[in-house]
C-alpha cells in the first residue's frame, strides 16, 4: 500500500471532476426541506422591502458560496427588494460587488444606491455584528466607495436592523452565521436565512431546528437546489454531477483502501 | 497598579456589556454603542500591526537569508503592490486593485482550497481504516451522508436522502447540541472569570 503512487488517485479525482463538468450527466436535483424553507422565507418577504445581505466569505470558498449568493439575490431582486449588503470578511466586498453587478444590474436593471448598496467591510467580528443590529448607520458611515451613507437613497430611513424585512447571511465560517444568530437574531428576532459551506452545515442544524434560522442552504448542493427553485441553473447545478462522481470516488477509495489493508494483513504471518 | 487597572477596566466594561444586552434603555444603549465603536477602532489598528509584523518578519528573513527566504520576496512585493494599488488607484470596479483581486488572488485562493479534494481522496485511501466498531459506524454514516447529499445518491436508492437527513437531524444534531451546550457553559464560565479577575492569562506576562 505504501508503494502505491498517490498520483493515480489525484488523476482519478481530476478526471471524475473534469469529465462531468465538460459533459454533464444531468442528474436530477432534489430540493431539501432546509433549502425549500430558505426559499419560502424569502418568498414571504413583501415585495419592495428593504433587506440586509450579510456576505461573509472569501475567494477560497467562492465556488461553493457565490452561487448561492447569486441565487438569493436573484430571488430578492425579482421581488424588487432593496438590498443592503455588507461584509465581515476583508476579501468579500469585491465578491459582493460582483454579485450585485451580475444579478442586480445586468439581469434586473437595478441601480446602485437606489436598489442596492455595498457597505463594504467592517472589522470587529461579533462587535461589528452587534453594532449592525443596533445601528447600521453608525457602523457603516460610508459605503464601499466612501460615499457618505446619508447621500445614498436606499439607506434613507434605515438605521436598526429591526426595520428590515429579513437578514440573509452567506457565511464561510467565523465570523458568520453562528455569530449572527447569537448577536442579532436572538436579540432582535429578525428572520435569518443562512447559506454556508457544506463542511459547516451540521453546526447550524440545531439553529434551523430551533427556528432561529428560517432556512439553511448547505454547500454546493444547497446552492444547486436554490438555483433550481429560482429557475436559474448556474455553476452550482453544473457542479453537482462532478460532486456526485467525486463522492463516489471517495467512497470507492475508502472501501478499496480497507480491502487492500485487510487482505494484506491476512497474508502477513 | 500595572495589573489592577486593566483588571478594573475589564470588570467595569465587561459587566456593562452584559447589562447592555439585557437592558434596552436608550441611555444604556448609547454608552454601549460608543464602546462598540471604540472596540471596532481598536480592532482596526490590529490590521496595521499585522501588516507591520509581516513586513518586519519577512524583511528579516530576506536580510538573514533564512530558510525559504526567496518566498518572502514575492510576498513583500505583492503586499506593497496591492497596498499601493489600493491607496493610490482606489478599490472600486475597474481599478488595478480590483482586477488583481478578481483575476489573480481569487483564482489562486480557489485553487489552494480545491487542492483539498485531492488530499482528502488520498487520505481516504491510505488512512481511513475500519479497525473498530466505532470506526465502522463512522464510515457507514459518512458514506450514507456523502451519497445522500448528492443527486447520484437518490439514483442509487431513492430512500438514501431520507436516511442521510435522519442522520443529520437526529444523532448528529443530538451530539452537536451537547457539544454546543458544553462549549457555551464553558464560554460563560470563562467570561465570568475574566470579568471577576480570576482569569488573567489575557494580560500576558508571568
């Protein structure tokens, strides 16, 4: 086993991920209860409401989280919601900007400052989250471009987060969903929908079951389900075939590794 | 006094933040808000400190020709370049900073993260051994959840997603809740010890 060249494993994974991306298998996507709940919660928001979009991720988790951010924004803009976006991760503002431009401007013809705003990054983790809950204006005196918040139309009449219809958080870890639940949802009782990486999803199941999260979008699979609900198949939907084969390969490696191990163990006197 | 004054500050402000959480009076909120703004400013300075530290450590590495010093060169060049591009050219759409961020940093960062898939596959083959009943249960649960979360799982057996959901919603959640409650009680206990001055490690020194 020790002599086995692991580059064969790398090659197998590469092929199993690459081939379905180039030649999709078209496996059907099943919508889970958690993602359906997220979609329903956003659907319940009155048309034209102001909402808070907390984007807390970075380029490393972009393939998993950006598709769900795009899908969530798609649903919000389709309801003519006014989206106030901000980040607690320093590398996130350009990603949020990209999402706003692609969905808000290009797909729905929305205008920056009128229909959506990118407030940029704020350091402070939990402190910044509590501060947003209390006063968005005090936390973000200017937007991502340095424009004073008072001169931005979409921010008129907005201060505490309690005045907003829903909070959508796309999070790659700390600070993220857990902190938004602890510092804002439990304090101000705003409805909170969360999207997170697949590896961190189990951590948030208790919050979903307790009702502190009204929806939970987990990993690329969750993003693909959300894309299906908003009827805009994107990169997550395309990635599900690759992920399916990748998971099958991992299982095959676990089984094969054990078969080889126990067989060689029996042979050893 | 070197220790007593920080302990007193911690006790006063720590206690006040607890009061602030439970008392929604405007006077309390106003002070709480001010304190939070102070905290954000202090935390912001840690980034300046971080940049200075990276520059100092890597600068020394280069000057002393320490192990792996050539890697420090592109790091410092990248740091200086992005700082300069951001400060002098802005960070909005269409700027040099934004272009480098989107078309250089983003794919490189995504590539590093995606390498995990290859290492996990290799580790699964070489290290995941079902030697005990517990390891067997872990392997079975992992296989069911991995298959249940992707479309191919339902194609293999249509009940697989439901079994995967059950594992996530019942045994996984029970264990997770127990861990969370334990960790929360620990956090409360540590917080109280800090406020009461019983836990002093954060002060540093001996």
